[in-house]
């Protein structure tokens, strides 16, 4: 949004709190001027003994000229507003109305521009929602495809264990559909969290196993999705203590960890290493997660921007082999899920590569 007049004042709010040249004032002034012209010409006619019909004609011409000037000053901005409104109705939200006037029409122009800003933002959010859905559904679909292709190709048998893996991916796909539909209610703050206690080691082991399986499935596919196809990067899990537990929404945390791993793998050098660390936080059932890679890292000047949607960084040749650079949504989705928990996510200091630190608050404290 621009820093123009519409951003500085609300609809119906006059410039600087005053409206010195309202339309009512201008119309009143027009009537007064017309009366003064007629009166003046009448007095001249009486003194010069000019015929009344000439004075009447001169009065009408002068009044019409002044009226035409005032009318043009009123109708010209209305024509511009009509043109902009037509463009907005056709889906072009880039047009704006000039706000140089200091009357009611200037306020109306500001309101139209504010409406255009809101519609443009909503249209962008709709496009982002579609991109988010595509980004999030790709992982379980690729995992399910990998399992089924292994069965069809004879690499794996359709035994109960394999079918359970396929069922797990299908169930996750269904939960993701429900989860992503909740994005439409995000602005109202009613996105649900299904908080529960879970063991961190087996949970993160499953996330890393899925990441490896999805990467192997994608390695032979041509994709413009931005998701990695790296099979040379080693994933390492470090959980201490091994019996560590956490209290959070597992589905949301899966979104966080999966997207952070995906981002770390894409930025890793050939045969690099990505480490996922989990430690106990300062509060009961709280959790501190770290995802570290060995890539080029993120310049400190970009730390505050990496979680913005569609931000793909400015690092020279940031992506390893098998990556097309991504859509810039993974870290934004991770931040969204962490924010829902009331936690924190950010880039932390690291001697090498990039280190993302996530802190989850755990169980809320109960007042004594």
C-alpha cells in the first residue's frame, strides 16, 4: 500500500481535519456571484440607460460561463472515478483516482482508492491460498505415489505394512485438505489447534523418513513445483533427552518441520548435511527446534524478510542441484503455523550455513 493520501486518512475524513472548499460552499458561491453579476449589470444599465434586454443577455452569458467552469470542475473527477470503477469491476485493481481535491469528491476518491487497496489485497490473498494449497498437498501426494509405484514396479510387496504407509499418507492428505481450508478463517482468528502431548523422537523420525521418501519419489520426475529432488543430502536427527515430549498440534508442527527441512535441503551443497535438533524448552512440555544446513546461509540484512510470502532470497546461486528455487512459500507457512501456537521462529546465529530456531510454548500455565 502506498503512503499517499488514502493511507493517511480514512474515508469521509477531510484533509487535515478541515474541508475549506466543500461542494456546498462552491454552489453557494456560484449563486452569490450570479446575483452580484446581475445586480452589477443592472446598476450599470440604469446609469448608462442601456436597454434591459442587453443587460439580461450579458448576465446570462456571464452566469453560464461561470456555471460551466464550476460544473466541469465537479464532473471531471466523476468521469475519472467512473473509469476507475469500471476497471476495478473488470479485475484491474491497479488503477487509482487522483486525490488532489479538498472537498467531498476528494473524500470519495480516497474511499474508492481504499476500496481498491482492499480488493487488491484480497485478490492477492486468494492467489496465495491457491499457492499454499498446491504447496502443502504436494508432499503427501508424492509420498503416496512413491508407495504405490514401488508396489506396481515390484520393488515392494502390497503387505499390510506397505498398505499402512499408503493409508497414513492418504489420511494425512485428508487432514491437510481440512487444514488448508481453515486458511479462509485465518483472518478471523478461528483456525483450530488440536493440541496434544506426543513423543518427539518417533514423531520427528517419521517426518525425516517421509522427507527422504518424497525426495526419492521426485528425483525421477520433472517438476516446476520448487520442491527439492535431492537424494544426496544426509538428514540427521538429534533429540535430547530421547524421551523428550512436547505439547502442540502435530499436524501444524509437521508443516513447520517439513517445510524447514525442504528449504534446508534445497540450499545444501552436494552431499551436505541437514540436522534437526530438538531440546526441552523453559516451560512444561515446551519445545525448542533447530534446523541447520551447510549452505551459503542468509545475509543478516535479509533475516527479517525470509519468512515473507514469495520471498526467495537474494543469495547468489542459492540453490543446490535438483532445485528450481522454490515458490517462496515454505518458510511463510512455517511462520504461520508457529504463530498459531503463540511460538517464535527466526534465523539464528550460525558458524556455517543457515540455522532456523523454533520455540513452542508448550502447555499454558495454570494459575494457582
